[in-house]
C-alpha cells in the first residue's frame, strides 16, 4: 500500500469511525441458512460484539468502514479497459499473463516466454491485462459487502451492486463467462489451466449476493442476470478443456478449481454434483497431494514453498467447510497409510511454533520466517475458526496477525468464546 493511501485510510478512520448504522442488515444467524463460504453464526456473534463495543472487533470494523468509504469514489475498472487485445479479438474476454513467465533473452523475438518459478513478471500485473483489475474488483466486493453486513449502511451495498452490474451485466463493459486466455504465455499458449485459480475470488461475488439477498437489497432483475452469468461460467468450468485440465492438476490449482466449482454448484442448487465433487476430493486431492507424514510435495518443491503449502491447505479447509454442509467430511478422511488433512496441518505445526526451521525454499522478502508470520500462523487461526477445531496452541505472548476483514470473518476462537477479553491475536493492514 502506498504512503498516500495509508494517509487516506487514517484520515478516513478519523472521519468515518461511526457507530453501527441505524438500519441493520438482515440477521444472518438462522439455522441452516449459512452462506456458502462463511459461518453465519460466527458473523452474527461478531456483529453483536461490535454492537457491545468489543475493542478488538470494533477496531477492525472501523478499518473496514474506512476502506469502504474510499471505495465509494474509486473509479471502476472493467475488463474492457485493458490495452491488449485477447487472441479472440474481444476485449470482453478476460486476459492475463502467466506470472512466472518472461521473454527469453536468448531468442531474438523473446518467444516462447520461459518459466522462472516464483519470480513475477511486472507485465503480468500491469494495465495491459486484467489480473490487477480483477483483483481490485474482487477486493472491493469483499470489503463493501461485509461493511454492509456489519453496518447496514446501504451506501456500501449500492456501490457493490453498481460494480456487479458493470462487470457482469452491462453489455458495454461486462466480462465474458470464460477463462480461455487466463495466464497467456506468448509464443506458447493462449491460455493455461493453472490460471483458473485467478477467478477463485468469484466467491466474493457469491457471498455479496447472499448478504444482499438477506438484506433485501439485491434487485430481482440484477440477481437473474448474475445467476445467468454464473451458470454459464460454471458450465464453462466443467466442460471446457482448460477446466477439465485444472481439475486434474497435481497442486493447489486443482483445489482452487474445486473451491469455485463446488461453491457455484451449491449456490446454484446443483447439490448432488457438488457432493460428488467433494467426495472425489478424498482420493483425487488429499490422498494424491499429501504424504503420510503430512508433507505436500507438490508445494514444498516450489520456490515459494511455505506460501504454496499454506495456499493449498486453505483451499482444502474451505472445501471441507462446504463439504460438511453436504454431509461429506474431508477432515475425517484418512488413507490406510495415514494421509489426511489433519496430518498436513500437523506437519506444519512445529514450524508455526518455532520448534523447527523450514528446510525448503521461500524466495520472498524475509524468507520462510516472514511467510510463517504472514501466512502460516493466520492459516492455523482461520482454519480453527472455520472448522471449529483447535489446531494450534501457541505459547503465551504469541502474536498472530490477521487482516482486519479476516479478524471479522474468521474471528479467533478465543474471542468467540469470550468476547471483550484481551486477545493475543493482532490485526494487520496491508
């Protein structure tokens, strides 16, 4: 985050640190009405804690409101704004570069681009393609929808609905429901199956729709248009060659594919298909990706091994959460030789507790130590909350940094059990 943006957020905190808005969003604690990706009982308890003035939740709530105030006036940036044309000749098609691909300096034309694992090509994050604008849109949906949920302020839902219409409905600006050109590699591939994970945050749109439905602020006509887009996108995911390939990849990409597909199936009422998909993950994901000692070799072999180990487990934790609503519990699955999701967390536990030094590559700034603080410890905290199980018992004084929005969506179990009590879990702002 740039210095001016940090200053803007601080100023917004001073101006907009208001109490809960008088018009409450719909109470979301009804039994059996959970959001696809979140536990509404947890969210309702956080909302009550904010009302009661709990310092931990109130601080993070105010930060989310400050971010949302900035988003109210931030210009929209749909896919048609990119400067490059997809191979289809249609700017409505999503286009991104494979992040770890670079022009080959040994070739006169640089083609085909070569792989340098873990080293991001700045071109993959620029305005020529859509990755960054999709990321910004997804983050806005996430922040605005939860700002509305916790405050009831319809300015936030109104802005989110405007963005939804711009991205999925307006014929001049909407994105087509395909990922034919995701992670494009010049000279090699128009699109790659691995790039489908870039749209995992379609979950933010699903969640926003559910929150707005409960608050009775989602117009019926817009909902119908969004459901049509989602049905077409889901059909593309399960029938297109790239989607089928993503389903068979041996690493985290396959789990983030499932994260989208199962979530969409649940939301769209295709429950039998969703249930079968989660059931299949026992053998195609857990048994195939996790060793008997809990190591994830497909992730520890990467140059960002801690990052990808965490990323893969978080996808599987979310799939477990969704599966439980379908009467399939991935957490209880174990192969005869001991491969399981709990074992994968057990493998990482001594590194989270500082009892062992991470032996694999992590080429990001700060190395494995920084990634453990920024990713591994929050992973344990969020998974414990999501799956309602105590995974890690850190020694007294241990600090776990959570993003403000995660502190509200995945409240630490100690805070859920005893709102108002001091916490060792600290928020962080990026």
